[in-house]
C-alpha cells in the first residue's frame, strides 16, 4: 500500500527581522504575452515567463545555426536579446520575426569555445572558473581568494594572451568549494561522521521507481541517505557523477511505494509545484532553496561554466567540473544538491558549489537539471504517486525573505517534498513568493560543519565529525 513519508518531528520556524531580498519582492506576476499580434511583425516579444525566454532561445539557436552566438534575457525590458555573428539581413529578419532583439557581435560560439579550451590546457588552477557571458560576448574568468603568487601570474598572463576582446579576469573574495544542501536536508553516516546534503528534485527513474536528484559530490561521498541525522537510510545512490562532466546523483528510494511529489519545499507551509525541466537563460531571475540558508534569488550570469575546485582528497589536486550554470545567487556550506528553480515552476539546477556567503554575496554554480535527466535516464515527476493532498501554489518572489536556517532548517526532517519545515505538512504545489519572509531557523542540534573545516551550522567548533557539502 502506498504511503507518504512524513517527518517525525514538527519544526518551529523562528521568524527574524532580516530584511527581505529586494529583487524577489518586485517580480511581476507570471504571464504569457506578446506585442506582435500580427503575423510577421518585428516588434520584440514581451517575455514574462522564464520558460518562454528559454524556449525562444532554443528555437533561434536551431533557426540561426552557426550565426547564433548566444542569447540573454533583458529582465528590465522582458525581451530576449540574441547575438548574431556575420548575420546577413535575412538572418536578422528571421530572428526579429521570431520576437527577439538582434545584436551583431564579433565572437562566435566556436571562437569562445576555443578560448575555454586554452584556459583548460594552460590555467586549470584550483580556485578558478570560467564561463561565456553573452552580454559582453566574452569569456569571463573568475579567481577566488586562494589564487595568489605564481598561480595568479599564470592565470593573468594566460587571460591577457587571449586578448581583451575575448576574455576578462575578475577576483572573488571567497573560496570556491562544493556546498551541500537544498530544500530538504538529507544525511548519511560515514566513517568519520555525518555528511549532510539536500534533495534537489524528485524524479522517476528509468525503471519506474521513485527517486531524487542531488549533487554528484554528495553521491560520491556516501551511498545511503536518511531524512534525519540519526534515522535509518531510506534511499540509495544509483548513479553519481563528480568531478568531470557534471555534478549530479540519482538516488532511489528504498521503498518503491514512496510518494515523491514534484515540488520544492520553501518553508513556512509553502511549496512550489515543479512542472517541467527548463534550460537556464542568462539574465533570468531564479530561486534557490537551501536547508542552511533558506530561499534566495538572483540572476543567471553564465552558461557551460567550468569550475576548478581544490580536491578534498589531494592537497595538490584539482576537481574540475564542466557544464555548470553560473549565478549571482548566494549559498553556503550545507546548501549542495538544493533546488534552483523559476517562478513558474521550472526545474533549472542543483547546487554544486561556489564562493562567498549570504551576507556578502558571491558566485554559485549549479548542475543543469536537463543534462542530469538525460544522463541518468530519469524523468521529472512524482513517480506516479501523485503530488499529494493539498497546498496552495506559492510564489517564490513573495517568500524570498532571508531564510537563514541554522541546523537542518529549523530542525525539520524533510525528504521527498513531504516535510513539515514550517510546522505544517507540505504536500502540494506552492509558490515560494507567498511564504514568510525571514525564516531564521534555530536548528535542532543537527547542524554540521563544512568539510573544509571552516565552520559549523550549529555554532560548534569545526571538526565535530560532521560535514556539510
């Protein structure tokens, strides 16, 4: 008989006085609209939906072929801007008729890919990352605070050698490292303590069984996962990729009758119904849910990013991950694996790693959901179990206060979207923007330090036998 997995403890969320994130509070309501009512009109389309922008970008990439040189979403004008290389008048007209703003640029996708290839061969240095920025039509190279001395000199000379019209270099104040967490905290007991990550999205495995996606470095770190720090394992890693071409894991629920609703738990009795997997578009607003820091928003700043993490097993090694989404959304230790999604219920990615924190900001990289689904053979959805009993659909823009949970997000045990993160069972679609603004969870003693030994979620000293990825 089918059953829902309901956490054992009810969580009490302490609502703090942290100011709500400004950008999220002013998102316009979702709508599908177009200014070009007449067939063949050249006025740019108004795209209020992130999925609309992503869909139009994919359409134009196929239409323009080699003339396509990237695209980005102008959130202020709600228009898609398409870069065209050596575009003739017919190419421009085609893109305009489709509803895009056309911009002639110098660098083709293949030229920028060659730049990334040079960086890979000459500057694969721990603490560096690079991604194509369609707004500048260049490759943006980022170095964290650990890149100094001869390593900085090597990186700087390599970027200069590429030419200022091809690549730019910037510094990050933080340190690139894998993070661990998401909407619902998950745990695993390993030889040296407890590993904590977060569930990204519930899916259906290729054999029809219920499963979920999370970060690959979580799946590499541990095989069996529980919905509480001291609970029995309820899910087992089936596939894991890290480092290399991605950072994703497919984890199957041990009980084949587990109901796994397709939603993100954003706290305070609110969930967001996830209805499709979508590709990220540079410039679009996205939301991230993490069991350490709660709900935050920001923009996609780059695609197909390469990140060179310092290896956790080899002090002289580097764990290179490719194909990631770069954003200015903040994240902290304990947020890996967590859900990156759009206001209209599109699953975008899972938290991989980054630098900075949710006080000063930083960069965070995400594994695209679309490529993870393709690689694992899974499909987005609730494993045929239905999306639960109830729940209003929440809007992440109204909820996106600073939800900085200490410990495991106000002490709730949550997995499969069926958590009681805010003291209520959340089975059903909700809109993250409607949930309470400041969710500063006080923790239940399960907060864990990060693997790099830099801190602990429960305020304890680092090195307490627990790790947050």
